């Protein structure tokens, strides 16, 4: 993993980040990472391309089982 150093963060911004981190029960560093992740989400076309790639990879696993019967059986036992 890479490191990122952000210099000259205004005190008010740092306080807001710390308060948000506390509300989310995270460290300021983990909160900053979460903010970066949410601000750099994949575009729709990137997401669709990734989905296509994963769909192709999953074909190597063979046919997937139909879980309908298992779900119905579980519901019937309640």
C-alpha cells in the first residue's frame, strides 16, 4: 500500500474530520481514507467494465446452484 501525506490541512477541516471519525467510530486516518474512497468511486462505465470482467471470471467456477429450494426450505422451518 502507498502512503499519502497531506500538508497544510486547515484546523477547522481537521476538527470536522475528527468529529466525523468519532461519530463513525473510526480513527481520523481511517475516516480520511473512507472520504477519499467515497470521493473517487468508479464511473458507471468503469463499474460495468469491471462487472463484465468478473462475470467472465466467474464462468470458470462452473454453473452456480439455484438457491430457491434452500431458501424455501429455510422459510418453511420457521
